[in-house]
C-alpha cells in the first residue's frame, strides 16, 4: 500500500477520532444538563427529557462503535497491516478506504458477512 496514502489516511483517522471524542464529551455535558430538569416539571417535560436522553445514548453508542473501528484502523497502520482484508487477506482497494477509512474487509467479504448476519 502507498505510504503517502496511509499517512494521509492516518491523519484523517486521527481528526475523526478527535471529533468523536469532542462530541462524546459534549453529549456527556448535555446528559448532565438533562438529568437536572427531570426532577421537576410536568409529564410532558419528563417525557421529552427521556426521549432526549435515549437519543443521546443512541448517538453515543454509534460514536463509540466508530471510535473502536478508528482505533482498530490506527493499530493496523502501526502494525503495517492497514488495508488488508481481515477475512480473505487481500488488499482492500484504496477507493473503499477513501470512502470508509476504517474498513476491516474488502467489499466482497463485507457483503458476504452482511448476508450471513441477516
């Protein structure tokens, strides 16, 4: 794999990681602010706060999953194994890595995995 491409991708992954961590930190602050008003207010306020909390939890879980994938990609870069499909061992095309820089598998293997999980 081209070293320049890997270095550029590493920078993008580090930027995405920093953005996710900042978003999770902000969500944590939002969650703290949501917990306070629940103690007072009418039923509509309580229901609205519960929906907001659920949404924040969901967004946090998605960000946490992306963070794990990004960390895994950064580990593979460090080990000089970035861009290698974890399933078949073939090189993942750069076009796929541009679209999804933390891809674990080539499109063929990822599609087969999705079919198995249905």
